[in-house]
């Protein structure tokens, strides 16, 4: 390949610079145009609040990591810096994957429609990754580590800057490579299901770290050193350990080991760069992954279907009209094939099991170390296991209820041209969600019965009344938000599996009000020693919420007609 002349290289650099400026200007204009609508302004407010939370996390962590780095460096214990590097690494890689609600919602692959150079496209993808909230927070933590090391030992400043820059570059490249390849795997249903199971097991595994640590923290195992030494060797061979080793050896003035650890860290970063380049280059050259079967030439006489020959009769549900039953069947089939629904049904049981382990550990600790100051309320998990499980399952279902049109995508147009009321469509979706809530409540009750024994009848009745109140509120608020702020759900893309920012913010407010009123009822019942106080209050709240839900449901047709163009345009957006 011919080498570019200096004039050609300068022209290519100016072209890339102009393309970057055009992309930045485009994103800024999109933001300004979105702020002209009420929803856009609400989205800006919700993202502002989320950004404030991330800023507090980043700045607070930066000062915390800075003080820690200053302490260990000034005392000559720089080997402990590897611990903080591991924390940064795990947060940088796991948080964006686990919390896709905060991941980038704009698909930067759309820039492939424009005549960009590959180098420009590659750096645009990196730029979007660098502006991700998790990346900004982790970068602030790295800056805090650097500041603490530089203040404690100014002689280490150049070397710390070099090592931490390589560590940050490795994390950024690895994060972008993970997202790029996972998006490719999610494009196919089989790999999407496999990844869903892997993430599901990973999330469950993290839940058991605390209980297992508490269970084995007081035990001394003879073989601990046998496993600790190989684990430390493996830790030092991985990027966070290499970065910590490079800083520690530099403090000891061991130049050769420090350079070796830094070289190994650079090799890791180069490998991530190669993996990311491999994926983005294939995408840049037109790789298209689809689940559709390749067309094949038909042989022989074509077969024509006879109308009505293989017609399948839909469900006939007693007490429901045909349109409502059809929507109910469609939503049921959607949810029965959804991996997130499996997560929704199983996760409350996992939480109860974790509480059971905590309860057993605390009970064992109390028996081993009896204390006169022990309060029996600390072990009253069995009494409140059922309410905790029900509340957790309802929180998981919130995202589904507050964006009930998201999975329909462009198919939402059929609701507006079909001879059915939009009220029947929404009611069918609400009935499916109500059936899921009933099923989940039954599962939680059985799990709490097996793990903790039967809960008091009063607690069960109060919980069911509170669930009725909370479900009615969530249906009413969720139906309105589904029409006012819909968002297309795409399970093949990160950042497109959650509701809009406005919906998330409104959901937090609604849940805070609901749980606050239910907690008030529980507290009053506990204060007066009569469970019927909370039962009557929750039933009164439920009656009021059901009345409001019925009024809103009867007026949903007018709202749907008024928002028709906006709903279709939003759900058709790629």
C-alpha cells in the first residue's frame, strides 16, 4: 500500500476533523430540537437528575480514591493500589452491561449511512464510549488515584500518569469491544437466549457474595493459603494487577519488573484494540446479521394455501370480548418467550433465599455470641418475607407496565387501523400483567412458606390489599406514560431495553408515593397493635386507585387519538 504524502495526510486529518465537528453539531442540534417539546424538556430534566447522581458518584469516588492513594503511597504500601484498580475495572466493565438503562441510547452504527472514513468511524465509536456515564465516573476515579499518588510522591508523577493512562485506555477499549461483540451476538435469537441465561446466572451469583462472605468470614480454613497464593499469582497477571504491580515496583525502584508489568498491560490494551477493530471493520464493510432464512429456489409446482385450510382459532376467554382476548393471547405469547420475564419470575425467589441465608448466619452468630442487647426484631424475617418478596416482584414489573407498547414497535399502527377501541388494547395488556402479578404472588407465597414457614394471616391480608392498591396505581400511571412517553424496546441493542428517561423518573415518584403510603399503614398498624388498621387503609387506597384507573381507562381512546402520530413516530424510530 502506497504511503500517503504529507499533504494527503494533512488533508485526511482535516477531513476527519470536519466530520467530527459535523457529528458534534448534529448531536447538539438534535438535543436542541428535542427540547422544543414537553417530552424533550422532561427528558432533559430526568437526564439532568441522573447526571447529578453520576456526578456525585464520580466526584465523591475521586476524592475517596485520591485519599486512599495518598495514604498508601505516603506509607510505602503501593501494592494496595491494585485493590482500587480492581474496583475501577469491575465497575467500568460490569456496570454498563448490568444497568443498560444508563447506557447510550443512540446507535452510533447509524453513521455508516454517511460517507465516513473508517478511521473517523472508529474514533466516533470510541468518543461515544468515552462519554458514557460509567466511563466518566471511572475516569474520575482514575484521576483521583493519580492525584493521590502525585501528591504523596511527586517523583512518581510521570510514571503514574503513563501507567494509569494505559490502564484507562485498556478499560475503554475492552468496554467498547464487549459492547460491539455482544450487540453482534444479540442479533440472533439463539445467541441472545444464551447470553440472557449467562447474564441471569451472573446477576444471581453476585447476590450470593454477601451471604457467603458472612457465612465463612469467621471460619479459619487450613487450605486457605493453598488457594490464596495461586489466586494472587493470577491476579498479578491480569490488567488491574499488572497496573498495581507496575506502580508498586516503581516505588521500590525496581525498574525491570515495573517495565515488564507495564509492557504486559500495553499488550492487553493492544489485544482489546485488535478485537474491537476486527468487529468494527466488519461492520464498516457491510456485515449484516439477520435471523431471516436465506431465500432458496423452489422446485416443482408451487403450492398455494387454501384460505381457511390451516386457520387457527384464537383463545376464547370467558367474560372477555374477542379484541381483548386477542390482545391477551398476543401479550401472553410475547412474555412467555421473553428472557426478562424468566428473570422477573425467578429473581424474587432468589432474594428470599438470600434473606434466608442471612437469617441463618445471624441466628448462628447470636447462638455463638449471645448478647443481652439482642433485639428479636432483627430476626423477624419470616414475618415480613412475603411482603418483601411481593414488593420486589412488583418493582421488577414496573418497567414492563410503564412501557406496554414498547414491544409492539412499528406494529402499533395496526391498533389504529383495526376496528377495535384502544381501551380494549390497553385493557388486554393490563390483564396479562395482572395475571403475571397473581402468578408471581403465588410463587412468592409458596417460597416464603417453604423457607420461613407460614406468615401471620394479618400480614398476608395487609400485603394483598397493598398489592391491589399498588397494582391499580401502576396500571393507571403506566397506561398514561405508555401513551405520553413510549419507547421502542429492542432486545438486540444495549440501551434500547428500558423505558424513556421521563418514564423512569415518573416511575420513581409513583413508587415512592405508593410505598410511602403502604409503609405508613404498616407503621400505624404496628403502633396500635391492630392489623385491621393497615388493612382498612390499604383497601381504602385501593378503592380510590381503582376508581381513578377506571376513569383513565374510559378516556384512553381520546388520549390515543390525540397522540397517534407521536406514538407511531416514536415506536417506528430505529
